[in-house]
C-alpha cells in the first residue's frame, strides 16, 4: 500500500510500552486455528476491553489529558495497539498520511506563581509567543451577559490610561458588547502584543481547539488581526486580573504533520474479498477520548487478539484510524491511496465509534432507509450488514434503533468509494428523545453522552452493561463475515450498483 511501512521495534518502545506491562491475553482462543462463534464470544470479555480502556486513559493522563492526532498521546496510543497486536502474532503496518492541524495553545501564568490554564486559539488571529504583564479591561464576570451598549474594549478610548508601551504587553477582556475583531484591532492600535479573551462557554469547539473565525468586521471587511488571541474560561478571569500578573501566551499557526493509521491483517484461506473493520483511535484535544472512541478501538483490539490464531475464510483487515476528529483525515487518505483493484477487493467495511455511551441507545446505521432516517442511497450490500446487526440484537431481546449514517465517522470514507458499510453507535451530544427513553431507559432530553468531547470522557464515562453487549456485537459481526460467505438474509455483500 502506498505510503505504508511496517512498524519498527524502535516505534514499539515509545512511551506507553513503558507504561503497560501486560495485556491479559486469553489463551482460550488466541492460539486456536479453529474456534466457534460461541468460543470467540466467550473469549472476548468486557474486562479485557476495559483493561485496554484503562491503558488509553493512562496515556491521556500522561500526555496533557488527551490522545489527539499530531501529539505524543496519539503516538503512545499507536504504540499500545501495535505492541498488543504484535504480541498476539500480527504483523502491524503503519499507513502514513499528512494532515493540517492547530498545535496546542499555551496560557501560563508566570508571576506571581506558575499556573497553566486550559486555552484555545481564535481562528484568524495572529500567531506567536508573547510573555509579559496582563492589563485587564472592564471585566464583568459576575454580572451575567454583558449589555449590548457596554463598550467592553469596543472603543479606542477604552484603552486610554493603559501603558501598553512595553515590548510584550497583553490585554485581558471578556466577550460581548461588539465584534471580537473590533476589540482586538483597538488593542493592537493601543500597543498590545497579545490578547486573552474570556468566555463563559469553554471549550467552545473541542475539535481543533479553536473558536470561530474573527477575521472580519461587521461590514465583512478584513480585520487584519496580527496579534495572537487566546481564549480561556471566564472563571479564570479574576485569577488573571490580579495585580502583578504576568503570563506566557503561545498561539501557533496551522502546520502539516505526518501521522499514521494502524493496520493488521488476519489472512484468509480463500483469495477474494477482504472484510474490513475499523475504529478511530484519536481523541479531541479536550478529552481523553474513552467513549469517543476508546470503546470502539478497544473492542476491535481485543477481538483481533482473540481471533489471532484463526484461519478465516476471508482475510480480515483491522484498522485504527488517525485524525478522525479533524475530518476523517486518516481513513480518507487510506481509501484515496488505494488502486481500483484494491478497492474492489474490499467486500465490506464495519465501523465502531462510541459504543458505550452512558445515556445510551442501541443504534444501527440505517443503510436501506427501513427506519426512514437514512439519507442514502447506500452501496449495495449495506442493507445486509444492517440486517446482521438487527439479528444480533433481536436474538438477545435487545431493542435497537435506526440512525442516519450522516457522514460523521470513518464509514463515510468507504461509502463514497461504493463499498458496503455498516456499524453500531450509542449516541453522542444529541439529546435522547422521550420515545427513546421509553424504549431504552435512561434520561430523556439529556445527551446520550454528556461528556462528549469533554475532559470527563474518561473510564468513569462508560456504561459497562452497554459495552458488554456491544463488544459481543463487534465480535459477532466480524466473526460472521470472516467465516461465512459475504451474505446476510440472502443479499450478497459486495461492491455493485446502488
């Protein structure tokens, strides 16, 4: 595969290998060349999957609270998965791709004592590193939203009396009153070298660690912002506004980074179509990413481990995608790098992303619009995958719900290449309806995952019962398509006309 390379022992000795001593391999299935579906289901336990989740949590804790692509946390996550797979007997392959990302911003108080604050960059602002005294302007942090007629640094006169003649002066103001661009232009013209914006709803956008573009004025004309603007939570305002405070601000511009997907194959006895199953391994910068998507990654990993010795009918290709949180970058790069012949050899793709949400539902991607939610049409064979997952839940008397494959996860990369896709999902930031609460329990009108893209998406954010059920769904679907003809309910799962 173009851009791919075999993982090296050096890579495998990266940070996390020092962290995690063992992988709790089961010997019941991983060395068997033949095993029944029931045996593999018994071998892949929720306890083993949770062990993998705990390892990913520890990685996040040791790498700034996240495992985002382009960072050491993602590299350590790759190392953990690679090491686990190699110990199970797989040859692991790294599939290289480039992506554009925003490096983490830094907001650190250096006087009177050191303290680091969670922060992000305002898109469209300048970039650079500034270290200097803080000049607060008209903060109204305890008074609710600022009135529209409050100037809030919206006029040049608001900066009168501030001595911003130093080489690295930093202004501090809160949101509201006028367009952000106007405030920053006033600060620039008054001599400020950087600005700190306080907001009451932070993080605003976890993906990319940035808030909305601030480059234009109300009339649409360019604002020509040159100084870096860092955003942080308004609760940090009083701390940053203390007399004698000096801070370090670092806001860097977008850059290209090399990153990797991770692939491992279980060779099939027959030549022909490949069964692919994948999950994205990266988190956003604001979260450890345990439900999103440690759950899918860990379930896929333990399934691969326990199937390692089997001789399936069809080759199974396991994939852990990078930079999904930046727009499906890794999986798109992968499919775009395949030849027509390689694409034709992929019989289907199964996607596992967020499979243990605390306020869950059991959702199946509605490929055939049987639930009247799909945007379709979807590649021929996708409906058969939906039917397979329906049969899994039905056999266990578990209710399920059809959801629109809306393009927010890596199945989209395969769908656009006319490859049959399917998968399961337990909900993200959307709120559970009253009807869904009646069917699945939980709390109506609350998010399926209240910790979506937030620091609390840790191992405490997992519904263990849901994880247990869906881990078996992962095993069931992969084993079925690995061991049987690529059919379900009489419909062939293969590339073809829509």
